[in-house]
């Protein structure tokens, strides 16, 4: 009699473990499916949030925003520079909304095609969209970094006795975040404005 109960308990234990193992397998598959389904949904949620911010903020100045988005096709980096530029001009976009706005603009008016850039002498040559002239790179750094705290007029003026490299180094001590390459591009751009 004891042998029969022992076998029954062992069988129940084995079956219980089997049920738990199968349940865990199904649960892990369901979680994996949710994670993979959430990734596009989180991107879509970010785009939707960006659409809402554009609808509330950008239309204050750009009443024809939908037409503008049909015309202007830009890469993600260029849209991000545009968003930073607009913040520098007074757009009320919070720092945690910038990526969402950029995601919406890229999804709506992203530019994935090759563009042409100005060649010396006024001609046009094919180029990649992420290749910019040094002047454009410096201007992008100015818009992205300096205009977070300064308006354009303030960000491009200095005392006659000051050197742009020293001004940029001073701004770095105040919290400006620039790579050495960006510091050089910005200094070259600002020195070019003084001519």
C-alpha cells in the first residue's frame, strides 16, 4: 500500500513539474512576442507623441506645417538640427520631447535619397546627405549647442579682444557639451562670420 502511494505521489510530482515547465515555456514565448511587438509600438508611440507636440507647438509659427512637411525632406540628423534651431528661436519643446518630434518629422518627411551639394565654382556635384560643407557643419553645431542657451545674435558676438576658441572653452566650463571636432568646426564657422 505504501509503495502505491509513493508511486502516486511521484507521478503527481512529475506531472506538476511538467505542467509548470510547459506553462513557463508558453509564458516566455508570450513575453518574447510582447517584447518584439512592443518595439514597433514604442516607435509608433514616439511618433504619435511627436505629432501631438508638433500640433501644439509648431503650428503657432508654422500655420502651413503640413505643406512644409510635404516639401522639406531631410535626414534624421538634419531634422534634429532643425528642432534644436527652433528651440533656440523660442519653440516651447521640452528636452524629453525633442526625440519624439524628430521621430515624427523623419517618419512624415524623412529624406533617404541622395542629395546634391554645391561644388566650388557654383556647379553641383552628387553627395551623400550626411556630408555637409564645413560652414554648414559649424552652423549645425551652433544651432544644436549654442542656441540652447543663447539667441543667434548673442551666440555669434564676442568682445573684440576675445578669441572664439577661448569663448568656446569658457562655454564648455558652463556645461556646453562639444567634442573636440565640434569645437574646431564651431570656431572655424564663427571666425568665418567675422570676415
